[in-house]
């Protein structure tokens, strides 16, 4: 194998795939990046895979002779990222080591303008193959809608690995809507992106046929996707958009079959297991009628709540909202015994009677940060029933928070 | 006590003094900031003190009635830093708590545009007094020379608290030179700033008389100052320069007596213990003659060494320099068994015979980063004797590194 490529290309692609390299590999080979050089296509393929999440990218290079080698990911990345811009030559050869036991090891040599590095690689045969989806379905999804959906839901997934499906985002793809839902059992986030097929059409068709392909699939379908994979997908899509500009291909292909998904976006591919198990029937948790409603400035509320959180931090994270409909104002307060107390007051458009309700301030802050509109609506029934926060305008988002009981 | 001040003033001064609040106070009172309001002067004084390092600042405020209170530093800082720009009112009153045991506690009330916070403070009488230097000597030192001296030496102090004087910077003030030295036993940094009294004169005279005062002191004098205090002093001086511009008072007053120093710069004061014990006689470690010398591009050498460090990290941090005087070039190499190897080559102006020498790469990187000139000189005698790195031009700096034995 021998190839010459640009440092910038190797560096950016290596950073991307390295995200799928486990920090403590269960098998030595998983700490490597698989580098495959294709002399016919003049491309280099990089692959990393932790047996659940896999990332693969490719870029153009001057490949003199093709081949493959697994290279220690961290070492390779650390060296390449410190090299100056310019050409890099990579070449492998069988180990020339003196000792007998190392006859089968592979040495890869990296040559830059001023330096020459040799790294001990592993045979590409040991590297596990990324799952391929041959028979499964595929659909083109607009990057903008996906990014918005993930951003609006990922924060509400559970970090508790024992909670299985709750660590993921539940995606429902229907003819008219893309729906993203996440819940950790304490709060729920639902993003509904309607007319997504039209959005997709605005851009170019995508690499694999776009519209026609979509029409071949049975809609609706549902998948629960691991949070970790989606965070990497967000990063990958963001990277692609920033490097190719807004005008570039605006869709990503989602291939799926039982237990496995593949996102393909340009030269980048991300594969992941799906999460098995019944996703909670969250729709039924969202009340349809409310006795209290208020409309309020989101940023102002967020900064008031963040100040109150300093004290709430000392005391179960509970903040009290005193909703005063006659004055069209709310007081947000906290009482942390032995430490202090605080109250923030602000105006709001309130309908319904005055009442008090308490929240876990962390859930409140997460929701207020995930929203982006200038004003939001908060709908409530009682101090013990689910509260719904929605943006005023923009994409439909529904954030459900359970209130906390107020200590008398 | 009652006062009204600007959020920006309170916030910046609170951030500064908070640096002297220990994260785990040995006494509860040390976790507080002492706030003293002076109605006559219309100023607020903030003090924090961990019994070794003390920081005090003052700023203008509308003080209706004077007084003092100790306020929990972290809580106070966290709330104030999140408040919007605008006026803040602070007021204290004796505890109104229901329970008997809290009768003696003090409550401070902070009122901003939209919020009202109450914090449980402590009596100012419990707060330890900052050391005052009544009879000691004082001298005006130019901020520029101090900042350069600390920047060029602090990195070489020992982080090992048991090593006493080695955790500090040794300062020698003489008529013509300010000398800063630091060593952790493995390397040595010496910065000599000559003609510092002229530098000081370029600016204005400083708050306490400047030149005349300096002439009253017996020169030279020596002090060993704790690294931690100097890092905070660097920050304090940097903050003052950025807020008041380059033109502002260019000196800081250093007051000292046995075991104690006070730096006074405008409204900011920093006090610290000095480090006791004989500072090593470092001058005698610096060779006066060399058999090998090279001049080399600093930035190019630094980036080459940083790449080689990736591999050296895996192997005792040792890098080898092969100095080839006939080709006027050096090879920097590392051999990390089972991992890989690397070589960087670059040109240098070399005098003396070719030879090999090895270094701890971390010490080398620290020195190359602390220097700022485009080219540097490296002087050597043998693979086992001290190596001296100096800048070509600028302030006189001398970095001594002991080579590491080369494995055969």
C-alpha cells in the first residue's frame, strides 16, 4: 500500500471516525482505525467501529498501490493533527523487526515534509466488518429537519444505560411528519416536523434517488436510535454542512432493517444498532386540555431560572412558581434553609386562576435552552399533573415536565 | 449597611478576590468574602484570605450606611455573575429567623432589577485580618518587567508542596537588574531584566512616590515568592492593564518584611507569605563555556518536538537529538518499542562537532513555549552536562535543562 494525501483531508476524516473508537477497547483491534486505499478510485477509506457504533469516511488521495492496514487510532490521530498543512505519504510493509515473534506485524510509515514516523499496525483481517444493509429499506431525510429534531430531543434521553430504549430517541417517519421523541421517565420531549418531504425537495435529490426511493417504503415506520450514535450523527452532519456550505446536498439516506441502521451522507457513513424493546406510549401522557396557560419571554425566564438555580442547587433543585393572574406576573422562588433564599419576578400573559407549582430546575433549564423562539407557552392543570411547554411559532415541539410536590 | 453598586463592578471584583477563597476551607469563615462598605469614601472593599494568600480590591459605590459582613463566596459570586448589567442593592440586617439558635446570624439581602436574594452571612469579626506591613520596606516595580519575569520562570517551579522554596520564584532586586529564578531540581529558568528602574520611569510615578521611595531601600534584596500567589498576581496585573489600558500606572508597589509581602496595584492588593529557606545557589550550575552551539528557529523546533512527543509520551518522554554539524542539520527522534518510532529533521546553524544528546521532551517543550523570540540558541558541552537555551535578542533568559542518558 502506498498513497499520498493532504494533511487537512487525513486530519479532518481521522478526527471524525475516531469518535467511534472506544477509549478502552474490549479487543485490541477496536483501538485502531482501518485504513483502506483504493488505487482504482483514488480514494482512501477510514473506518472505526466499537461493535455498536461505526463511522466510515472516504476522501480523495493519490493511491500508488492499494491495500489496507489497521493503525492505532489515538497515536495516528495525535501525530497527523500536529503535522503542518502539506502532503503526507503513507506506506506499509511487513515488519522488519529483529525478533521472531514480530514477523507478522505490519509497520506503516508516515512521511511528511520534515518528519518520518513508523507505527506498528495490525492486520486488516482482524478488523470487524461494518454491518451492511443489503435487503433493508432506505429513505432520504432532510438534514435540516433531522438536526432540528435531534437538537430538540436528545437532551431528554436517559443517561442510565440500564434503561435501554430510554437512552435513545424514538423516530417515527410518516408521509407528512417526522416525529422525534425522548424521555428519561421524568420528562418528555417531542419534536414534530411536518411537510418534511417538501423540505427535502428544496435541496438536490441526494445520492440515491431521493423522492422515488422514499415512495417505495411502507410508511409510517418507527425506530429507536441510540443517543450516542445520534450525537455523532449531529456532529457529522454539522461538519459536512460547514465544509460544503448550505447549498450542498440537503438530505441524508437512512437505510434500516431489523436491529440496524446506516446513515449515508456524502462520503460519510454512520452505522448503529437500534435499541430493542417497546418504546413508551408517550402520546397518552400529554394532556389535551389545560386550566392554566401563560405566555412568557423565553430568554428572560431562562436567565431568571438560572440565577434561582444557584440556590436551588443547594436544595433538591426545586423551584417554586407563584403564578399571579390578577397582576399578570410570576414569582420564581427558592428557599434553601441555612443558606439563603431568592425570588425573581417577571411579567407574563396569564390565563386561568392564580396558583403555585414547583419544578426540578434542571429539567426546566434543559427545555428552555432546547427551544429557540423568543416566546413560549406553558400550560398546566394542577400542581400535580403534567406541564407542557411549547414554542410560540416555529417547528412544533412539546416538552412535558412533571411538577414536584410543594412542601407545605 | 446599605449600598448600591454596578453589577459589572461587583462582579469583576468578586471574581478577582474569589481566587483567594480556598475550595475546601479549613475554617468556615475562610469560605467567605469580607465585604466592607465605607460611607465616607463611597467605596466597597472586598477581601478574601486563605491564611497564606490574600486578595483585596475596592470599587466605588453609593454607600448609604457603612458596615461589614462576611458573605459565602461561591454563592455570592454565582448569583452576581448571573445577574444582568444594572444596579444592585446590598443591605444587611440581623437574622429574623424563627429559631433561637440563629439569632446571631446576619442576613444580607441583594436586590436587582427583577430579583431579590437573601444569603446567610457571618460576622465580620470572625474574618482574619490581612497581614499589614507597617515598618517594612517598599519599592515600585514596573508591571511589564514583573509580568515578563513571572511568565518566563513560573513554569519551572516545582509542583511538589514538600519541596518548599522550590515551589516559588526567587526574586532578586538590584539597582540595575530584576532577576527571577525558578527550578524544580530538574531544570532551571532565570530571567534577567536590566535597566528596570528606567522602565519604571517611563510610566507615571505610581501611587506611593516611585523613585524617591526606591532609593531609600537597601539593594540588592532577595525574596522567594510562592508560585500560587504569583499566578494570581499575574492575573491581577493583567486584569488591571486590560481595564485601564497600557497608559495607566505602569508600576506596582511591593512592600515586604520578614516572611510577608504585599503587592499594591491601584485598587488591588495581594498579600502572601514568602517562602522560607535558603534558595539553591543556581548561578554556579550555569556553565560559562560550551563546546557545541546551535541557533535554530524556535517555532519550527517546538512543533517538531510536539509531534515527536506523541510517541515519546509512550516511552519515558525521552527524545534524542542527533546534531550533524557537517550538514548543519539536526534529527530529533524517538524509538518507542512495540508502538513505533519517529524522526523529524530540520536545519540549524551548528558550531562544534557532531554528537548525540537526549532530553525529557516535556522540559524542552516548556522552555520553547516560554521563550518568544523567533530564533534561539542552544549551548551544550556533552551528553551528560547541563544544556543552556537562550533567546536570540530580547530580555535575557537562561533555561538550563539536564540531558537524559542515552540508552545504548
